[in-house]
């Protein structure tokens, strides 16, 4: 489904990704872990097409199409969904209105009929039920005044409604307490399907207690430094990322000195 | 005085009509002032960013009295039971009758009644007391002088103490033809505890033809103790049309005035909106949105004078300018000595959609009292790129994303209207004319 080959990318003139290779197929969940500044969020943003992330080398294909030639909205319509690390607050834009406009834009792109408000509301209620989310967030402006947990739940809710083929969760666990983390993880697990691929970007292992990945990759200094099964995450939890430098794989010597990622 | 002002002054009619002495004195006095000072120019501080070149360029002449050959009106933005049609500044007809406690007359009729002793209480005082703007140059008040010098057309609404006047629509239209300047006066008198909703609609009947007329309307309102006036104004004039208005509201104790103005059209638009809170615990809420495209120019000057204790005022204005549109916004609060316990909020935010568009915003705040809570903010910016990306990442294209964001920005004003039908109708109008983003 997704094939990333030798990806190099710059942010603000600084090379962050330095030859990354990754292949994700339908039904697979890939976890990407790594120290701060390794390029985890850069990967998510490059895939979603955010401005300011310049791909200097390599290629990304999504279902055989050259992803890098597509606008962000075209990527969304092709089935890519990025759950933001920092979901944006949009005052005045009603959450339901926004989501219906987005879903209908995607349906139109795919040549499917647009949903009227009645059918859309039916779909939304169904998804809320499945995710055990109350309907109060339907009536509010997009993310405005939401708590950290509400913002992340709203991302998962949007994902459930838009039903992407590939979901990228960018540090969805950051800033969540354990209960919110469980809710979010449960939502993600309900969306697991044989057709859907997922990339779960996280700094900590604890999310992976609840979302069990098929593969775990360690991203360090812009490249995948190690790949393994779910057990790799446990090793990281025990030993931290220090073993990377001991093994001489990465050049990161101090997390604090690592280059900051662009927001 | 420039050539344009001289032309208008020369057009002032020789008045042979029978009138009460006080009206004649009022008209003559204002005519003298106008002949001496003319219309405002950019040399007047309050008109620094707004010139009258557009009116002059169109060969605007003062309208002399004549019967309109045709009358057509835009459809009302929402269904309103009581509708008054105002053509070329004159009251044509009232549809829908009058609720109990409401007196509604054309201005000349009200003045005639005054002679026979059946006049509207307080009308003479109101007309004689139109305050000067206290500007240094008298030319700043040129349009007011002109309005008083030609005082004849207009409408008077009086609501008796404790009565609920319901909702009225004033539908303003002008006869298409050569560019002319029409003068009109609106007088609203609410006795203690009275209530009224006034919806004004300034719109050319035929949206597809150009209409280069200009209305010069002075709106005076006096709110008795505990009275409440809701004033909604939808302005969607043709892109050649001018609209010069001045709103003067005097508020007694515990009265409430709420203004919601929507400038969606008009080539040259200027509105001076002024509330004087003379009684204790009066409340003024001034809200507006202005949307500009083409080379339109919209200038709003809002001012609240807190002259008594425990008053509350808020000003909430949102603007969007695209193409080479130009918006001017001036918000002022003046808390007089003794007006202790005043609370005043000012908020003005603007979005520029093109490099050629321009917005000049200036908040003013002067406080001479104690225990005052005041806040103000004025911003001019672009749309939030993070928000645009967020919307695009969900499948909306850039144009849709920008449209959603600018619409939401302006809807924050229409959302304040408690009548959902009205706020939705206005919101739809805004979406229809929303300027597009460009480089």
C-alpha cells in the first residue's frame, strides 16, 4: 500500500530524514519509535503533505501513485489520514459541519454520491457509539477549548468517520493520562481492519501496551536504525534509546542537544 | 471649500414651503453652516482615510424634490410583519399595520401634527439637539448639516411606555438614474420600558444594474429608562452606490441598545455610530461585519460615551478585505468623570485576503473615572495557515478551506443574533458575497 524508498527530507534547510525505507501493507500496524528529534513527526508531516517539508531525495508511492505529486487534500481523498500531534483549534467552524464537508469532498473525489445531513448524522451517531464518545463534541467548534484528551479523541472520531486506508497517528499518546490513553487506543483498535494500514508514531512504549503493533521500527538520526516485532518496544522501554549510540548506529548523544522538530 | 461642496451648496433649494418656525430656523442655520464649511475632506482627522472622490467622480448632485417615476425594492431578507418602504429618503408606505402603543409617521407628517398640537412628544427636542461631533473642523459634520438643511423626508417611530413595538423593517431603495444624493432622517423615541426591533435593509432592487445614488441618513434614537432597541442593519448596495449614515443614540438609565451591522456592498460607505450612556447602568452592544471586494470602501466609526455610573458597552467588529477593497475602522470609548463602575470592551479583528487590500483600524480609549474595567484589541492579519492545512488534510481543497475560515470569522458576528432565522439568512448573504483570496 505505502512504499517509502530512500526518503530524504529537509525542514527549514536542515536535513531531518536521511534515507528512510518503509513498507506498510493493508492490515498492518507499524510503530515508529525513537528519541526526540529523530524525525518521527517529520515523517508524518511529509506523508500528509505539509508545506515547509521539502523532500530532496527518494520516493513515496501509495497504491502505486506518486504521493509526492499530490496536494494534501488529494492525499486525504486517496485515503491518507494524519492524526495531528497538535490538533488545530478552528473557532467558529462547527465540528459536524466541517466533518461533513470533508467527507463529502472525499466522496466527490471518489465519484461517490454526497451524503445529505440526515444520512451523515446517522453515520456520525453510529461511529460515536462504537467509539463510546458522547455527542457533545458535535455541537462545538473544531477543537476550540477542547482539553488535550478531547482533541485526541476528536482526531480518532474524524478518522472513524473518514475511514482512511492508511492512518498515521502522530504522538497521539502525548499529553494523555492513562484513562484517555486507553479510550484512544480502544478507538484505534476498533478501526483495525484487514484493508487498513496504520503507522503509530510514539515516543513511549506504553501506548503499544494497548495498540499491539505488527512491527516496531526505531527511527534515529533520520533513518530506521532497527526493526523488530512488538518485543522491540519492550527492549526500548527497558534500555532507553542509549543502546543505539552504544551500538554506534546513531549519532545522537544527548536528547536535549538533538535538533528540535518543526511543529 | 472644494468645488464639489460648492456645487452641493448651490443646489440647496430656495425654501418657499410653509413650516413651523423652529423647523425653518433649524434648516436655515444648518444651511448656513454647510455653505460656510462644506463636506468633510481628508484634512478632517475623522475623515483622514475616507475621501469623497468617488461621489464627485460620479457627478453626484443633491436630489431636489420630485416624485419618483418608479419604485422597486429588494426582497426583505426575512419575512417581517411590519414593513416600511423608504424610496429616495421618503417614506412611501407602511405594510402590516401598527401594534398597540406604536406611532409611526413620515417626518413631514409628524412635523405637521406638531403644529396642531398632536405631535410626537420629544420630536422637536430631538431634532434640535442633534449633537455636533466635537471635531475641530466643522466640515467633519458636513453631511449632518446638509441633512438638517434639507430636513423634510424621513420617518418617526414612537413607542409608548411599556409597549412592545415588535419588529419593523425599513427597506431603503433609490430610483435608478443619474447619481444623486438623498437626505433622510429617522427618529426613534422609546418611552420608559418600551421595546422595539428595527431591521434596516439598504439594497438596490436590481442587483445586476449599477446604481450610483447615495443615501445620507441621520438616525436618532432616544431610549427611555429600561427601554430596549435592537437595531439590525444589512447593507448590500450596488458597488457604485454610496451610503453615508450617522446613528446617534441617547440612552437613559438601564436602557439597552444592540446594534448589528453588516456591510456586504456599497462603493463608498461611511457610518458614524455613537451611543451616549447618560443614565446609570445603560448597556450598549455594537457589533458589525464588513466584507470588501473590488475597489469598495467601507468606513465605520463607532464611539461610546459613558456619562453615568455602572454602564456597560461592548464593540465587536470583524472585517475581511479582498481585491483592492479598503476598510477603515475606528472604535472609541470615552469614560467621563463620574462614570464610575463602567465596563467597556472593544474588539476589532480583520483579515486581509490580498496584497492590494487595505485595512486601517484604530482603537481609542480615554478614562476619567474610577473602578473602570476596559479592554481593547485590534488586529489585522491573514488566515491561519495551520488551520488551512488542517482542513486540507481532511480532504477540503485550499479554496474551500479559506472560504470556511473567512465565513466562520464573519459568522461570529451574525451568531450573536438570537433570532436563528435572521442570523442564518444574514450568514447566507455573507457566504454569497465572501471575497476570494488571492495573491
